[in-house]
């Protein structure tokens, strides 16, 4: 990560425990750039009132990608089926509003819990064999199972026609979800920010540190006494929970669910988003969502039918250049700039 | 009952021919190539276009359905894939998904999104009876062709110098390099052959699986399942896995259509729980 590994705390502190907790505190401190980012996000609500629908979509995609970042960037598990949790959350939120209550927060909580439970139930499959291919296939298989399930259970989900009749009550009983998406955007932003805070707290905690150890070297982590399986499982379920919440947000702001939320391209898109933004520092998903939506808008304006081709090309170039190089680009440019300024 | 079994075996054989290239890529270079289905699609389109636009007979198109994807595979391997070998699996996945997206949109753009149909020659249509069991002529043709392919491949792998080098490279790449085997060249050749086989499979499969621009995604899941279950240690593993998946899929669609595609995913997960190392585990 971007932390400097200076030796000074190592020499200064008398006890290792204190050193560790100080180091963790330092990692957990908010950097100025983070304040700027969230201020800009908050400002977008007030200064781009006619773009709230698009912005809501970005916030939802950002939250979804954030959840994927947790398992890829912090646990090193590559998933091709994260859309399963997103879709499940979307359906649970929709069904809640139809059969139970239109109250949005209840739907959100239920959707997140359902997705988290699915994560907890399918997570052990990831631990069978720690090969990336098996994990890819297991996650993909689970996603396909959920998609087939939703497709077959047409009496519940409406099948290929989608779930209609989703009605969402005003938020907190006061703020009506309007046509321009203003309430929706505020709702999405607040939920996204809240989950971001929790995720940030988790990854900067000692727990998060142990996850990083697992990602970098599972064997060593195990021999240090970190319960690798349980940690991965816990984080996977947490990530699934957030993805479910993102799905619920989509349902509640668009008031419609279709099988599209479970389609394979959801899982692939969210990977692409995360990679555009960068893996392993939590902001990657949010930044990637902005980049992805803008690119998608731009490409589909040029070639409405074949934007997928250009999206693929962008991804190809990103991967060929190398994700690390791309993420490090601003810093190397800055370093070069400084050096030239000095001479 | 037996008819379904034979249909399933034909389908499984087809899956095996398509999956073989992927198994070797994975075993040899540890490369997760999700774009493998794109080569199968190229082969399918070669046959479909040659038959429909140029009027070439079905059997004559098959060599081209092998050669053209093989050539494309060779070029792609030398220019693109070769840069990716040392990267992480996440990069492999992203890279090959990008290729899948591009191939889908590209095929859509060039050839339209409609289903491609071909008319088989009359001697491959209809069915015949053996001991009271109805067998589709085309299914029997598939089984014969694929079985011949499998036997030839097995002979090449087990009996030729190239096969010995390939096996050595799969088992221990570093030691093979140390012995002076040009692993890069072997890999390029194998990649091309695998792509060609996928193309051939795509061409043979038009009649059974259909062909449209989303073909790479559709076939991807099946092929990946075969490789995941079968393991990459030998030909036997993927072969068995392909037969199991093929038969299960056909039988499932016939007997319990309401389950749909449920069955094969469930089967995959169950098999993975039972044999996490693959059906035939590597000796190491």
C-alpha cells in the first residue's frame, strides 16, 4: 500500500503491542485527499441536480464494486459471481416491498442480511481448494444457480418478465422518492458512505491487517496462527452483505427488478469497474464506477449497439499496460515533475 | 433411455474436443483463458459462412474450421497472450473477459446477432435403429469423429517426441526448460492446436448448440466446468468429466426440464466437494 515503512516507530516504542496499535492508528487516519473526495461527492448532490439518476447509478455501482474490492483486494479471492449477491439483494428488496412493507430501510436491511447469509452458506465452498480456477468456478456456479433459481421460480420473481409492482414508501416517512431521483440519490449516497465507513474501519483494524497477511501469503499467515479459513469466510459474508445492500438500492431507486440483475455481465462489469479504479484501497470501486459510467455513456452515444467492444478494448489496454503501472502513473508523473522542477 | 445416453455421449465428446485446448493452456502455462469459447465461435462461423455463402459441402468446411481458428490462436498467442503468462490470475481473467466482450461485439457487428443455421447433408440427417435403439445419424457421426480425434490425440501425446516434450513441460516447466526443451514453442503450437480443436468443436456443434454472437459466453461455462472437474493432469480427467457433464445435461433436460441448467451447476459443486483435486488427481 501507500504507507512508508520508516523504522522510527520501531526504535522509539518500548513494547511491540504499542507499536502495532500506533501503526494501525496511523493507517486509519483520514488523509486530506479523502476529505476532498467526499466533499466533491457531497457537492455533486447540490450542483448537478439534473444528473441525479445517473449519479445514483454510479453510487450503487460504486458500493457494489467496493464490496468486491474487499474480497479481491483484501482477501485475494477472485470472484466471477459477485452478481449473485447483488441480484439476491435486489430481489429480496423488491419482494419485501410487495409482500411485507414498502418501508425502504426494512427492505435494505433484509436484502443485506439475505445476501450475507448466502455468502456465509456458499463461502465454505471457496475453501475447498485454494486454487483460483476452482474459486472462479464455484463463484460462477453459485451465481448461475441463483440466476436459474430466479428464472424457474417465476411464481415468486416474475421470471423473465421481471418483478413489477414494487412500491417504495417515503424515506423515514417524510422524503418521497421523486421522478428526478433527488431523494434516491441522497439515499444512495448516505447508504454508500455508511458502508464505506464500516468497510474502512474493518480493513484498518487488526482484523483487516490479518486479512492482508492472508492475501500476501496464506501459508505464512496460517503458521502465524491466523485462522485463514474463518477470516476469508467472514470477509466473504461481509462483502456479500454489502453487495446485497447495493442490489437493494437499485431496486428501491428504480422500483423494478428483472433477471438482468443476476446476469453474468453484472459480475464481469463490476470486476471491470474495480480494475479501472484500482484494487485494494477501497476508493478504487467508487472511482472506477465514475469512470465506467462515463465511458459507457460516451461509448453508447457513439455506437449504441457495440459499446461492449470498446469497453473490452479499454479493459484489454488497461491489463496490457499493467494495473500496477496504471495506478502508479500519477505518482511517477508527480515524481518526475518534481525532479525536473529541481534541476 | 439408450438414445438419451448416446445423445449425451455425443454431446460430452463435443465438449471434450472444445475443452481440451483450455485444459492444456491451464495445465501448461497456468493460464485461465476464459476467451477459449471465442475460438470455438470462429470455427463455427467459418463452417456456417462457407456453407451458406459459398456453398462448400459440410465435410470440406471442417478442415478450415480447424485451421483458421488455429491460425488466429497462434497469432493471438504470440502477440497478446505471451505478455500475460507471468501476471496474476486476476489479470488473466480480466484480459480474457475483455477478449470475450470484444469477440461478442465484433461478431455481432460483422455478422449480425441472429442465429446461424446450417443444413446438414442428407446422409447425416434422420436416425437409424440398432437393436431397437434409435440413434441420430449426426450423433453417431459426432461420436465417431470425436472418438477418432481422441485416439489420435492420445497417440500423439503418448507416442511421439512432441507429446513427450509436452508432457514434460506440463509436469515441470522449469526442469523441461533446463533440459533444453523449447517450452515457448511447444506452448505456441499447443495453443494453436487447442484453438483449432475448439473451432472444430464449434463447427460440429452448430447443429446441437446453435451459433450466435453470445456463443463464447454460453460455451464458456460448460468448458470451464469440464476442466475444473476433470483437472488438468491428464487427458482422462477432462474426458470423463466431459462425458459426465454431457450425459447429465442431456438427461436432465429430457427427464427434469423444470430443473433447467440447475443440474450441471449442482453436479459441478457436488463433484468439487467430493473430489476437490479433480476427478483424476495429479500424482504429486
